[in-house]
C-alpha cells in the first residue's frame, strides 16, 4: 500500500525544487535584465518556502493538525507548554524567513534602480548588447 | 472517506504544481508584462502555502510584499525601460 500523504508531500518538495531550477535558468540564460530580476524574486521566495517546509512537523493523528507557534495565554501552565511543544511547528525558520522577505524586497528595489541606470546610460536592458559595448 | 491530513497535503501538492506552471510561464514569456502577472500568480500560490504550513505571521508580511510591491516595482521598471525581451516587437 502506497503512503498517499508521503507521496503528496514529495510532489510539493519536487515542485519547489523544480521552481529553484527554472528560476536559476531564468537568472543565468535569459537575456533581459528585467527577466533576471523576476527570476531572482522567484528564487528567493522558493528558498523561503523550502525553509518553512523544513520547519513543518508530522501530524500526530490524521485529525490533529499542527498549530502555529503562538502561545495564546499570558501565564502558560505546564499543561499549556507541553501541548504547545507537542503540536506547534518550529518557530525558528519562520523568524528567519520574516527577515529574509524584507531584505529581499530591499535588494530588489536596489537592482531595479541599477537597471534603470543601465537603461539610461546604454539605452538597452539586453545583456547581449551591453556585453558588446566599449568603454 | 478522505482524511483531513490527506486533504491538506493534497492542497499543498496542487499549490506546488500551480506555482511550478506559473514559474515556467513567467520565465519563458517574452512579454515582460505577462511575465510579471505570472510571477504574481506564483506568489499567490506561495501565500496560500504559507497559510497551510502554519505560518500566519509570514503570510501577513508576504502578501503585501510579494503580491503587491514586487509587481508594482517591476511594472515601474518596465514603464521606465522596454516591454519586450530581446528588443521591441520582433
């Protein structure tokens, strides 16, 4: 008997890794600088989703899903904490991804500025033409 | 009867396949305006994926950034430069 849940999870991880490959192709082999920036945002988002997938945890029963890593009481008792640690997903990748999303936005805005400068100076965003320019 | 666990993983796999198709179309499309739209579709699939993977705080940051600001900034860039990859209208 094939494990359906493991198969579906493998499909998810496979599609994410395919996204990494396709966006790397876009970064390295597409000529337009704008297309390179689009592929770079896709690459960063896919890396973030992979980090979140690593922090996910297995279900303890088919009808007991994991909970978000949020404590909902001000003074948690020992029972609250043991329920939290047995059900909540890993909060560390979520903290890292939260920072990475904002840094990715800043890097993208900087690259957009650089591309506008390249277009103003050389009149093209095609790297094949920019590579042939002298001086 | 399908169990909730299988349902959740099935939705995750479907979102992964949708995002894979959208990425493929975004990278191969020669009209950069359409490429930005496909990239927004892929970001929307990722946003649902964050919600299902129990990261609602990431979702609150990711939706305005990746569905709102990335396409807006890149549309601004396309407006300032050229619309078609590999020169105008071949």
